[in-house]
């Protein structure tokens, strides 16, 4: 069976209202973003394409699946995505569960066409009823996102089944659900246990979420040293958000000695990969000349990129750009004043 497994599948789901309820958003304190992040920025499918998996099991629609995967891996933007979606629909019509899952994933994220969350949810629900693990995971996340004030123990049941059958992403969702009360009263001990299992399974998102619990003292005392170690472990597994968090550690000197230069290095890594809060913090370091040489032009470019990624940052970016403009104007006036003084007579 062929299936598309997106490296950004979880991060894109976490951009939904569920994560904005379950994991507090980063906020500005002073001019730096100082909150630790457990939420990766969404990347366009053409930038970070889903990676295909295969097995020796043949199923209806395999040929269409292969064609769809080949089209999507071309990475030629919307045209490739539309072709891939068309092939996956043909696979689905032929009875392929993998084809149906990929169609639902594309509809959920608006890949190859407009988003259709309702149709995606319907397809995931049908597949989950047939025992499709990744669809169970999606159904559970959707139920949590829509739960309102009521707990959803059925989502926990689905996630536990996914975790027991090797879907490592489920450990992070279980940990978050236990911590925020999605399944009932918050249970930080259970949350930590789920995250530890996810870390053992190799999921860096679990390390990042456990780091956040350490910084908040959830399920134990506040422990910045443990949080730093968790984020460092996640960074070694390629987690962009862990790099950002390490930047915050060095910025504040919590869990490690303060170093603006090291903070800039970690923010730069995350900023280069689209993490907008890292872009904002790195811009601030360039403005202040802390850890890097003062560079207003680079700061302005970083702020523009951050504002383009998230409209919510547009106002803050505009304020900072105004500050830059004023400073540049003052510098120009200073230069003109010095030049003019050369021609004055007493």
C-alpha cells in the first residue's frame, strides 16, 4: 500500500483552533518573543513535500497511487499538486484506502485545490471505521478541535490505539490532551508519561512539549535545565521549533549561560526555515547589535518576512519598521549636518 505521510501533517493540524486552545500562543514581552514554542510553522507542500512509504501489499488503485506520488514529487507547485490530487481521486474511486487518505489530506490543507475540512473529516471518519490508523489520528485531532468546553474521551481512545500500533505522533497528541484537559481533568503525570513514550519512539515534538512542561512547572517543579536538555535533544532530530526554543534559552540565560551570539545562531537557523518568531527575535538582535553586528537592512528584511508569514505580526513589524525608518532618517540628518558644517564660516 502506498500512502503519503507529510512531514508537516501534524504541524499544519496544530495550526488549527485546537492548538490555539491547547498550547498558548507566543506573545510579545518587551520587544522579544520570550515564550517557548511547541508549534512549528506551516510550510507549503511544495517546500516540504510529504514522503511516500510503500509495502509489498498490493491494493486496488496502486498504479494511480504511483502516478499521484510521482506527480507530487515533481515539486512544480500547484500544477503538480492538482495532478497528484486527480490521480489520488482515481485511486480512491478504485477502492484504495491510501488514495482516500491522501485525498482527505489534500482537502484538509487545501493542496491542489480549495480547502474542504468537512469533506476531509468525512473521509477520515470512514477510513478510521475501517481501521486506518492515520485516519484515526486525524479524527481524534478534529474531535479535540471541535470539543468546546466538553472533554472528548473517545478521542483519547483513538489516540491510544494509534500509539499502541506504532503511530508515534499519537504520543504527543495524548500528552497535550492530558495536559490541557481535553480528555477530562488535566493530568500532568499522565501527560509526562505519554511524552516520555513518544521521546523513546523518536518523536522530537514530544521532547519540545515536555520542555514546555518543565518551564511551566507542570507535573513537577520548574526546571529550566531539564527544559534545555529536552530542546537540545529535539534539535538534534531536526526540530525547527527546538532551535527557536534554544535561542530563547540563550537569550534569557535559563538552563544555560546567557549568550546573545548563541541565541542569534539558533534564531537564524529557525528563521531561515520560516519560523516567524525567530525572524522577529533575530531582527531585534540586529537592531540592538547584540550577538551580531547592528544591521538595520537585515532586520528590516526579517521583519518583512515575518509579517508576510503571519498577518497577526504585521502591526508589530510595522512599528519596528517605523523605528528603523526614524533611525535611518536621524543618521542621514547627522551626516548632512556634518557635511554642512564643513562649509560654514565663522
